C-alpha cells in the first residue's frame, strides 16, 4: 500500500482509489524524466510494443500516440476502457491483462525471439 500512496493514488472514504498525483510525485517525475526525449527511446525499440491508452478520444493525445507508435519497429495502440497511467494495473488489471494477452497471441512472442531488443 505504501508504494501505491507514494505514486499518487489515494483511497476515498467509500473505499475507491483515485488519482492523487501529489506534488512530491510530480517533482520526482519532472526531475527524473524532464530531459528525456521519449521519441529517441521509442525509435530504438525493436521488440514489439503496445501502448494502452483509455478509450476516450483526446485529439491531442491520439496524435501524440499515433506518432510515437510509428517509431518502433512494431507497435500497436490498443484502447482500454478506463485505463489511467500508470495505475490501471493496480485498480483494474483484468482489461489491461486481456489487451496484453491478445497482443502477445498475435505471434509477438515469436517475433521477439528473432530480434535484438535494442540497437
């Protein structure tokens, strides 16, 4: 539970978990990742990748994800209803796991063994 709270999830009075991105979490994220160019990282990935956004249509986010998905050798965008980065695996893991299993069943495991993981 400590890790969940450190990374910005809070439990409400009715037992639900909600995003509570706290200042210390935002500061730590910015300090660690602000200078990273994810475009450079994604372009170097040669293993199959999956991007799991929520199912809502956010035009700017869709544009960004579409451009990022073109950089790796193999990448697929799969919308998962209710997905919330990075907590979906904790709050509602079943839809996330189903999306990943479907992705892997498309022969991704075979293609991983034939490639290097980075250039």
